[in-house]
C-alpha cells in the first residue's frame, strides 16, 4: 500500500539534498566524479541532488564521499535529543510490544 510522502518529509528531503549539493560545489567535485565515488549513476545522483528523491542508502553514500557521514549518524542519535537524555538512565527495553 503506497501512501503520499508527508509534506514535512518532502521538505526535509529537499533541504538535505540542497545541503549535499552545496557541499559538493564547495569541494569543487563534479557530479560525474561524485556519482562514480558514491557508486551510483549520474542520473540517480542528479535526481537526488535536484529533487531530494532517493534512498537512504544513496543519501549516506553521497554524505560519505563529501565527509558528512559522521554528522549524519550523529544527527540520528537519540541521546542527542532532550527526551533521549532524560531517558538515558532508564532501563530501555530491547523491544516494545503492545
């Protein structure tokens, strides 16, 4: 069952793509070279950078080549959120069941 991508998610995809595109241009890396180093086709990379459309793996491949992978991983760390820090001392379950 396919659902529409929520607008805040679309906005975040476009914003992250713009950040990656800016990093590429600041480092003076051509689209062709970045695509080669990231292991993807040029059209796939262009689509990711221009529209934000792409898989998480492709975003991370590009971030790695641009030296942004560690920052992307750190941004997803739950201990970097206020709720995560509050609950850090609690016993976190291995899985959550109904």
